[in-house]
């Protein structure tokens, strides 16, 4: 098996990066893997100190032998996470055809790279699969569910993998958004694992948002592609401490997992969507009945308004 390149995005948290890097280096497959690290530039002079602390660590590790190669790209300007991910993943995936992506606060299990590479190989020819998730919150699956993986319409941004033919042609400018207004089933599918998704997508079109993940997720949904999730998480997010762009301390307990549950050799299968799990995931990623009803009303109003404009 040829091992997929690993793409890591770092910014201004040297402590998070060190923990994530050290955990990743303990995966046995690291020695056969090329690691590409993209370091975003500081927003201002005040932030330059923390960015330089990360870059000092990047200089230190470049002589390490934990990976087959370590390649570092330092941006002189601040791109922001979305632009960094889009440009970095595109650059690497065009050369290698597939990628495994982690951020600086996604500390992996020792089984992470084995699972991700095996899944990329197993599902590569299954055109119903758009991406592989490495993280899953500690949700309680149905008592009679005995599979090691399941499928969902929600993509994952906390460690994931995909192939070039699924990544190419993503409409990052959201010119296809009208397809969602015309086809409510696409909205239902996008929101099937969390009532926040369509509204976040819509806000992107108004310049109120910078999420690459919701745009990639919408691309998968529009093509009818699913994401493969592990039964137990291979990643622990350590960034929900208000140090990250999209994290708060309130998220920490909700998103905590036990990495000791990660399965060394999960059985990979071609499965359909289990509607019971979709409902469990939606409940986890939503904020209760009243919040869901408000989002539903807002969504209906958006669709009506945009259809009238069209």
C-alpha cells in the first residue's frame, strides 16, 4: 500500500501543535508518510510572536526521522484557515491524488494513520463515498448496531481524508447555491445531521462566514456523496479552550472522546445510511427543539426570498 500524504495546518498555538505532532509521529505508518505543514502568517505585529513560536518548532522538527519527509510552507501573510485549507489541500492532492488532513489541535490515536489509509484504499472506487472522517463525538449508537463504521451526510473537519476526484470542482464561490433553493431535498440532506448546516452555507454567500468545511460538505451532499465515520474516534480535539478561531470552552466536554476505544483494525464495509444514527447525530449537533424550529423557519424564509428573487 502507498501511504497518503498528511497535510497539517498550523497557526499560533505551539503547545497544541507539539502535542498533535508528537501523537501523529507515534503512528507506526508515519515513517512511510510524507508530512506537509502549512503555517499561516500573523494578522498583525502583536500576533507575530506566537506565530514565530510555532515556526521555531517547525525548524526544530525538520531534522526528525519520524516521517518519510517533512515539508513546511510558511505564508508571509495571514490567509485565514479557510483559504489555507483550500489552497494547501489543492496543492498536495493534485500531486498525490489523495490526502489525510489534520489541524494543529486534533491529537490522533496511534491507530489513526492505519485506519485512514485503509479506508482511503477500501473506498477509493466507491463513488458514493466522498470523504473519510477521523473524528466522531462520543455518541451512543443503537444497541443492536454491530458495525465498526457508519455513513453520514455530514462531513468532518476535525481530521479527515478524501481523493482528488471528490475534491476537484468544489464551487468555493457557491455559484451553485440556487440548486439548494430549488430543491428542498438537498437542504434536508445537508441538515440531516445538524440543523445549522444550511444557514451557515447561506451566510457564506452574504460574506458572513469563512468556513471551508460547510462548502465542502455542501459539495458532497449535492453530489449525493457520504462520509464514512468510525464507530469510535481516532482523534481527540484539544483546541476547545477558547484558543482557536471556532472553539469555546463550552464545547470541550461535549466533544471529548476516549481514544483508548479506537479500533486497531476496524472492519470496513460498504453500507447505506442508518436513519437512526442520522437522528442521533442531528440531536448531538443541534441545540434543542426550539432552536431547530427557529432555524427551520429561517430556512423557509430564505428559500422563499431567494426564489422570489430568481
